[in-house]
C-alpha cells in the first residue's frame, strides 16, 4: 500500500485567500499575541517580586517571551503581506500607464500630403 502525500487541511484555504484577508488576519493575530505575551510577562514579573517559587515565575516568563516573539513573527508576516499589496497596486498602475502611452503612440493622425501632388 502506497501512502500519498497530503497537504495540510488549511493549505488550500490559505492559497485562495486574498492578500488583504491574509494581511488583516495576521496583523490582528500578531497584535493579540504580543498583547497577551506582555500581559503574562507582567504577571511573571509580579510573581518574581513577590518571592514566588523560582520555577513558577521562570516558566511563566519563558511562556510570555514565546508569545511575544510569536506575535512579532506573525505581525512581521502581516507587514510582508502589506508590502505585497502595495507592490501589486504600483505594478498595476505602471502597466496601465504603459498601455495608455502605447495607445497614444499608435493613434494615426491626419497625414499631410506632399505639396507637389
């Protein structure tokens, strides 16, 4: 029996999403993760200053740093999607302008007949 390589279930869905949707979801998700991580970080700092056991505040602080860094990565991906959106707009605009210039050059104007005829 041969095992087929299957794509993850969300891969097709992500491929069909527009850049705007990907940007919006990753920007919001990144900001939520950063905020959540900072909230947990402050709780870990509070536990440290109230002389809680080392392992408790250390693990909570490590978890918070993972959340903060994960949020920064997701937000960084949102910035990449936004740049792609802007580039797409600029390319579309440049192609439209180029097409407009080509049309101008291709229009035939009234030809002057030679004076000798």
